[in-house]
């Protein structure tokens, strides 16, 4: 019996009237992992398209592959470099044991060693995210009697990539559960949320457990090692001081710097953005608006200048490559559900986020990052932006008709 025949034979037990009907969401979730849904539109006004929800979410996950690969390499590279710098003779831990079992050392010049070591940090975080968030998704789907949405595949990947490699697994589970339940499920599930679930979970951890989410000691998971991010150094000493720490613009662009798992490489994010734009999953208007808002406001602050705040002098091309700006621009700003839905509104929405991220980074010393808060701020104002755009269109048409 083929796998398709097996699913068809047991499906009646999970449909309405079957003895397992309340578990249909779980059956449907497992079935759609192997097979595409055969449900199609048949009558107007619905459009027929090959781009269904599963395909859209799959495309977004594919676009994160460059960031995932770089997260593996850079996490291992930073960890191996830190261990070599500390010159520890005997290193304990199950990760080191597995590396030694595979015949690999902690050589930061070895690509294989770096990727393998990074994988041993990324996998536990991602698996924990899938398990904790997946349980929340299945519970809500079972209670409500609807399908398990594929949107969680994207949220789980993005959430994992926004975390430092040193994040405790219990916090990973708590953060994704908060994001899925509070930011999405309480509003009805995928497509009805007004906040980005992955960012909401990350913001919850940031404010609930700041010692684990900010500071110099969290970015590289090595006890006794302290490494500041380029954005933190810029906020305290000015971006010109980065060269004193061996950080160039090229380093920041490529991503060989301290930071969260998947947010350090602007190049990896740019590759993902090209894929999303070519497949038309991402709307270019949001990207253009966010870039314009960031460039315009940072240039304005450069012109004003400040004798006490070194962040005033940071040019836009440095804002672009440090912190989580590039990652947020590609994967969070372009998220269609929590963003604006009108064409003009998308420009305004993106520009608002670009403006806010610079304002938070430069004018609020308590939050040197800024992109996470700026996007959540934009999410809140997106419906209001669309409202005013629609009302302006209605007034203009009314005047024209008169």
C-alpha cells in the first residue's frame, strides 16, 4: 500500500462523524507534510493561483537558508575564536565531546569545525522552538477545529535566528509560546494577527530577561568571554572606534561579527531579499520605504551633529550593516499580515519603521538596537495608516465624481 493510499484509507476516521474527528487538525498537518492539498477554488470571485499558503511559507523558509548557513558558520567561528583566545587547556561540555568524537577540533580557521560547532548550538534552539510553538499551534487548532497553519514554519525559523546562541532553552520555549499565543492565536490565528509573532516573542524575552538578551557576554556562548556588538561599541564610543576592535564595514556586511544567530550578515539577508522579490512574496514598496526612512533621517542627524552623542555621526551605510536592521528589513518589515495592505500605505509603513529605528538607536541610549521595537511600532500603526489612505482615496474620488 502506498503512502497516499494509506492516508486516504484512514482519513474517514478523522473527518466529521469519525471516531477521531477532533484530531483532524493533527491528521491534516501530518498529511500536508507529504502531499499538497487538493482543495481548489471553483466559483467566483476567488482567484485560482498556484501560490497557496503552503507555497508562500515554503518560499519564505527557503529565503532564510543563507542566513541559517551563515548562522552555523559564524556561531562556530565566534565560539572557536573565543575558546582559542582564552587558551583553555581542557574544555568540557557535550558539544566539545561530539566535536572530538567526529575528529574535529576547535580551530577557527576550519570551516568544517566552525559549521559543526555552530550546528550544535543552532539545532537545540530550533528544535525547542518547533516543539514548544508546535504544541501551542496544535492545541489551538484542535480546540477550534481548524487546520494547523503553515505560518508557524516561518515564525519558528525567524524566532530562532533572532536569538543569541547562549539563550537558555527554557527561555526559547517560553518566548515562542508567548509569541504564538499572545501575538497570533488569541486573535484567530495566521492571517488575523496584527503583530509579528516571532518579534513579539523576542521582545517578550528582551524585557522579561534582559540579562540574557543584552550586554557584552551573551553573544558568544563561552563562559568568561565578553564580546560587544558593533552597535553597542558605536553607541558608547562612536562608529569610528570600530576599527580599533578590528571591525571594518566589510566585516559587518559579511557578518563575521558578534550578534544574534542569523542577524549578522547583511549579504545573506540581501540574497534572501532577492529571492523574495523575484518570487513576489515580498512587496518592494515596504523595502523602499524602510530604506528611505532610514537614509533620510540618519542623514538629517548627521547634518545636525552632536558633541555628546556619538551615534549622531553614524552614516546610513553603517546603520544598514550593523545590528538587526538588514534581517528585520528583509523578513519582518515585508511580512504581509502585520504590515500595511495598501500600496501607498506600504511606503508610509516602511518609512515609519526606517525613521523609528534610527530615532531609537540614536536618541534612546537604553535601546541601542531599535529595529525590533521599530517594527512592532509599525505593526501597531499599520491599520491606522491603511485607514487614512483609504479615506483619502474615497474623498478624492468623491470630489472627482462631483
